C-alpha cells in the first residue's frame, strides 16, 4: 500500500517532530479581498476555490470551497519530469504516475494518499496539466480525517487562465519556485475572512 513517507535527500532536513509545536515568526496569509497571498513580505496573486471561502467546520466534500483556518505545510510532492531537484528544508518526494488522493467518503483511507488502481474514488495526482507539478500538502482535515469534511486541500500551481480551484490555493510557478526554498515543515498558512467595511 502507498504510504506518504518522505525520504528527503542529503541536502534537505528531515521533519522535526517538534516542528508543529514551534510558532512561526512569518505566517503566510491569504488576502481574499485582493486575491493575493502575503508571503515573506511579498504579495503574490492567488486563486482559491470556485465555491469561495467556508468555515472549516462547514466544509463538505465536493463543495469547491476553500476552508477558513490556519493550516500547516507538511511537505511537498514534485513532478520529476517537470521540476528540478529543489532546494528546500521541507520533507518531499517525487510524484509517481500511480499516485492519488482518496476523495470517497466511504473509503477507510479518506483524505489520504493512495496508489492507483484503488477500490474507491480517488483523485489522480499525475496530471496532463501543470497544476500538480508542485503540490504542497496542508493539514486540513487530517488529524484524523473526518469523512465528508473535505479532501485534497493543497497549495499548488495556478492554471494559466487563473480559473478557480476545487478548494485549493494556487499561485504561479515562478512565485512557487521562489517561495519553496524558504518554507519549513509546520509553516503556517492562514486563510481568513476579509474584514468587514467600517
């Protein structure tokens, strides 16, 4: 069975078990009012779910919404035929053609990585487009996964036409490649509701 076990190369640092307990000085924030991701002092264009934002406790499978909350970057999956070996301290591994992610609420492995063929419905991560050339894994609905509360909420690459996602956060390739070397396991990404007009 497929297990999401990262074996970083010697140039990367293995995941520290205390990483999620240490506060991060620079939180990444999604500014929905301007469709930008505020990251390390810079604003980059971002796409969100076609269903807009939704409180995390109201997130449902297939609603196309991006869940509100503070999520942690856990690691990365990268396309070996499209991405060079990265400089990053994030745990990562190369994506494989058989990799998938369960989105079936009846699957005991719901919202977990799987290997195709799979007995339940599951998204294929090896895609013809470039959206999943870089996938940053977030910890939404993962401790433990609640069936139906949303699956495969990633931070990945935007489509050329900047179409909305199925609930993920997406930025362009150039920005992602600039950000990747600075990310650490446990890095916080805050998805917040826009402030109300005064």
